[in-house]
C-alpha cells in the first residue's frame, strides 16, 4: 500500500478511536475517556439565575415531551431578553441538557445571564437503531419556533436569537441555522413560527460527516483497521446507521449521499454570522472541518471568525482556566455584537 494509503488508515484509526471513546463514555467536554456523568450538575447556575427546568417545548413522535432548561437573569429589567440556545454534545447518541459544574459552558451561561440574556439548554432526540436524522435537527430548529411562540410568556426578544453548540451540538446548530426556514419542521404546532436565527457560535463542530466518518474509504483499508481495532469499525457503522438509517456495508452510496445532505459545509452559502472555536490538537473532529467551513463562508461573503485554540483538544478539557476565560469572553462579545 502506498504511503498515502497508510496515512488514510492512520487518520481513520485515530479519528474513529476518539469517536468510540465519545460513544462509550458519553463525552461532552473532554477528549479522553472520562465519564462526564461523574461531574456534578452546576449549582452556580440555579442559584445565580432565575432557573426553570424541564419545560416541554414539543412532543416527540411517541408523544413524549422533549425538554429544555431556561436560565434568565435574576433581576431582569422590563426590556425583552435576547435568547441564546445551547445545544449539547455527545456524538448525536449521548448527552443531555444538564450543564455541569466548573465547566466553560457554565461560565459562558453565567456571563450571558449577567448581560441580561436568557439561555436555553435543550434536550434533543438521540439517534439509535430506530431513530435517525432529521429528527435531532428538527428538535434543534423547533426550539427556536417555540421561543417565538412563547415570547410574550417569557419576555423573549424574537429579533435576537442565536445558537451556541458544542461538538455534535455545534453540527446541529449549524445545520439548523443554515437551512431554509421551511426545512426541518418537526412539530405541527410550532410550524407557523420562524426557525431563523441571527448567528451561530460553533465550538469544534464537525461540518462534513462523510469526512468525519470516513465513509468513502475502501473495503481494504477498513478491513486493515478492523484487524487491530474492531470496535472502531463497529462504532463507525453504528454512527453512520444511527444518523442516516443506512447500513454502510450494504447501502454505501445511499449513506454517503444522505450524509452530504446533513453536512453544514454544503450549506455555507446560506449561512449566518458564525464564530468558530476549534483546538489545533482535536482528534475527534479535526481542525480541518472548521478551516474549510471558514473558507466557504468567506467565499460566500458570510461573516465568520475562526479562533484556533492553541493546544486545544476536543472539548478544551486540557485548556487552562485563564485561557478558557478569554475564550468565553470572546464568545459573549460576539453574541452581544450581533444584537439587533
């Protein structure tokens, strides 16, 4: 096999090994196998904000509620509150709306509520053997419609809504923001309302799912990886099927074609202002995902800023707190700058 073939197999092995870790350990904010569920939920947010948890924003196809948590300033003025929607990570198959203690997510939300913003943390339908896309994207977009429907009740400013997503949640945020208003409609009750937003804050989100999951790799390289890392190949198959509903071994072309339709890189010309934060040592969703998106947005004359986090791994789990504080300030400043 040529050297380029070896490099391809190596990238396949490394990227998908970390995706395997994500799936096995419910990683939301760190690159290596640390069980996020062992990190306690934030106590600062409920005590320092006006906190309402487990609000149903829609029912899923089985009739069960899909929930959100709402954080508002404790002493908000009578003026309407701009809204930031936080979408968690977890490889589309894990994770939930719980914000963990002493994370940069917690810090960002505290800073936003301190600036008189409402922040909504959402659950979305997780992919599985029986649930596939576009349901998670519909949920992500429907929550914007819910904000507009319930603006008077919660004093929301419907002219100022944006996404803040991490990892797979950033992918969902980008896809929801860049898609047309009449796309990804889930709940009939919410369908009369607009799902458009002003901006996206994208933290290390994958933008090309075919590249992420190496779907175009031939059978021989995949077989070689499988000899040494069988679980890596299995998790690739499960993720492709979970997202697309297609078996990559039987319906490879259909899987590849479908993953194109849910890759934000292919909708950049319809983008909104986007702030991208991505570590240069990310092994889960490599920095190249964000570099390509940044280039395509610029080519389409869409406002975009790429912040490359030095020595940053997926989730910024090894980034020191002082640096993280600067990054959260940058995100908050971007959000405030785009208030109409």
